[in-house]
């Protein structure tokens, strides 16, 4: 099975309503007067980070990528649970963990520590509190809405190339930033929202399918650095920007770029420069 097939099989298991059919960035649970948002991601050596990387950067990325899922729900982080695999550079991991938790004002709740052989892997569960109801989801985009994205797409790809070559600034790849303030600001206004983790085109395809609409993207409008324009930046991922839809008459309340529109469901979920994209294969990163 690949990632898509496995998740599809999981949907046949008993699911809590808060799981949102495993079609969203996070689970949403009503607990008394609170609405909790929970997410879990794993980083694997050689797949999500290079074996030669500073483990302080790995710890940063582990936390930031999970917080990005909370940002896509407009949630305020409450704390994290860490799954740590011991190695020879645990002190550097702890240093990076302290930096990223301090940066976001997030506390450690606990977790588990294990030992094992390479490749190493690390898991993190992030728990947040919703700041607005209904909590945004990938579903909800309506025909006539405008499609927006924060930040710059392709920055992580350039950061990865800088890390691999040893020249330039790799920070966009090694230390991504979760758009928590933007997510909280956007939550009362968006019709749909998710973070861009697996590639802009693949994540747009997923949003369109979840919403039962078609998304039309103007690739020339996508905010991409000139060095990345000729690269696979629309399918590469790891940018952790927010992709969202707003009613056409709603001013965007954060710094973002208009990249397309929501249309009634047509022949395909996604149209790029007028060309129909009916199959998600090749649009982004899928684990195999």
C-alpha cells in the first residue's frame, strides 16, 4: 500500500466524528466548553531530513510542522507530546526543542523515549484549542470564492538545495515557520483552509475534492521566487504556508496572494492555467 491506499483502508475502521473522516489536517473534539484540535506527524531520517543535519533543526521542524496543522484550524497551541528515538546527538535535539517551544510559547506535556537502529524517526502530537467555531476544514469552499495562499511557494525547495550544496540559506527547509497568527486571524472568515505540506497542487486537489468543487489556479500568480520559478516548486511541498478560500467580496485580513478561484465541480477537481488535472499522481509528495 502507498499512503493514499492505507488512509483509505483506515476509513473502514471505527472513526470518531472528530476525525472528520481522516480527510482533514487534524481531529476536532468537543470537550465540555472547549473544542480541542489534535494532530500528529512523524519525521523520518533520510525522508524528511538529511542524516547529516543538525538535530536542533530536526527538533524545530518536528514541532513547527505539527503547529502548522493547528494553524490551518485557527487553533491556539496548548502543548505537545514527544516520541523521541535516542541517538548520539540527543543534546542538540534538546537544544532545538527548547528553542522552538520557547519561540512559540508552547509547553511539553510528556511523551515516550525509545532506542533503536537507524534510520531514526520522531513523532509529535500537538494539541490546541479552537479560537473560532466552526473550526475551519478543507471542505467548505464554495463556487465564486477566491483562492489565496500566504508566503512564498518554493522557499523550502530552495532551502533544501542550499542545504545540500552548502551554499545559501537553508532556513526555509530546516526551520519552517507555522502560520499561527495568520490562521487565527483567518479562521472567522475562510470557507476552507489547510496548510501546504505536500505540494501546492496536490493540496489544492485535496481541498477541491473535500469541498466538492473545482479549483482554478493561475500559476503565474503563485508567489514564487525567481530562482524557484523554473523548478518543481508547485509540487515539491514543505512550505507550510496556508491555502484558503474566502468569499469573493471578503477582503483578505492577512498578507497573502490571490492565486485563483473556486468554480462549480467540473470535469476535474483542479485546473491549472485552464488545463484540467483529473488525477493527483505527480502533483506532490505521497509516501510509498
